[in-house]
């Protein structure tokens, strides 16, 4: 689908690392934002998003448009947060 720059509400986020027992499943809010509370400092987070059931114009993807976990760009929280990733 075309990038409308509109927020996507209710999208399921999966956030985890391959080497730490941390995983969380926040959903996006009305502004398209989500919060992964309690994430430890790491530069190895994998972030995946899935559309809500019934939404067919968007597909699940990993951060930065990658298609699978090995190819996914890792997200770092070592600076204290990972604000601003889309």
C-alpha cells in the first residue's frame, strides 16, 4: 500500500532479542506509537509488526522493511531508548 503518513492503530508489535530472555507484544495506539516497557539495554533487538486481523492492505514486516529475522536490522536501546523508529 502507498505510504499515507497516517498512524496505524492496533498493529501488533513483537520485540525480542536472540540472546536475552526478553520479549514483549505491545500494540500501536491511536497515534501509531507503541512502548516496550522494561526493555534492557541491548543493541540486538528485533522488531516485527503485524496488521490487525482483517487488514489486507498491509503485510507484516521487520524493522526497516526487512522480510525475516536474520535480515532484520537490529534496534539498539543502549543509548536509553529507541524513539523514532518506524
